């Protein structure tokens, strides 16, 4: 990521500053596009259900991790209905505080709230059936993303799955100076996944999103 990687400290502290000023609401999580949340969650559910269930090779439903969870938008409607326990990790303390209210119903099945940047977070070894990473990889440098994916792999249970769902650019790396993130093209994301030693077992484009926003792709990794 060239220049951005050189200014790593500012890259992270600017992002933290940006998110501290964002309202702890679904609309805040989605940059004003709260109206697409249902389409997003329904698409994710159909995607994830291809892997869950009983039998040989199926992914278990004991425990999931929501990465860059924010107020728990995904935990509430996607993960808690499918997994016995869900842990959350996010760098913004205010969002995790709000999550405790937002997830009040079913909240007894929320496991741990980790307030930590993913670049520093070490998920517990062998704990997770699914690690869901949505709309946050653009906040990590290439090297930190690769390292984080490797740590995630170590924290999977047998037949566990890492899922990345994120914006992809048409070509190259597009920086966003407002929230201090980058948007990578699909080839670049594939390259980073491969550098982490992971394989893509399934990939889909999320359909029915507004035309003016980035394409969103979902990748299942092992
Ligand atoms: C676009 S929001 C997405 C929230 C959630 N994934 C969703 O889809 O509703 C990005 C989230 O990433 C968090 N975040 C930003 N940088 C992060 C980092 N380095 N580590 C962990 N979380 C981060 C923000 O606090 C915010 O909650």
C-alpha cells in the first residue's frame, strides 16, 4: 500500500478518530446507507447457510466472531440466530457499549466484547466455527491484514470458515482520506488471501445494492 503503510500510525489513529464521531446506529455503521442493511443481511444468511448443518465437512454452529463488529448489526441479525455464542471485536469502545443495549435480546449468548484493533487482536486458538470480517479490511495495511488472517486461521475449529465481505474497487487501491481506509480491487484481495496461506472456497457478489456504491464481494476462506 506504499505511502499509507509508511504512515501507519496516522492511518490507524485517523480511522479511530473518524469512527469516534460516528453515531452508534445502523445508519452510522453503513455510512448513511442503513436502508441496505436488510438486503446485506439476507444475502449473508444465504451465503453462510451453504456451509452450515450436519454431516461430513459442514461448519459447526457453536461459536462465531464478528470482526469490526461496530454496534453488532451483523451479530444481531445474522450470527446470533445461527450460532450458540458470538464474540465481538471492534476498535471503537462507544460502539461496543451501544452493542450491549442493541443486543439486549439474545445478549446472554454474546460471549466476549473485545475492544481492540484487528491489527493487534489475537483470537483465541481453536475457538471459532466462523470468523466474519465485514466492511473493515480497508482499515488494515496489507501486512497487518495478512497477519490477522493467519491468526484467524489458527483460531478456527475443525471445518471452520473465515468470511470476508467488503467493497472492491474497479482497479487498484483507492484511498479514502475521510475515514482513513483503502478499497482494494479483487485481484489484490485474492493476492493477500493467498499470502496468508488461505484458499477461497466460495465467492459471490452481493446483488441488489445501489448502483452508486462499490461492488461488494463475499469470500469464504479456509
Ligand atoms: C463500516 S463499519 C462496519 C461495522 C460492521 N461490520 C457492520 O457491517 O455493520 C466499520 C467498523 O470497523 C471498526 N474499525 C475501524 N478500524 C478498525 C480496526 N483497525 N480494528 C477493528 N475495528 C475497526 C469501526 O469502529 C466500525 O465499527
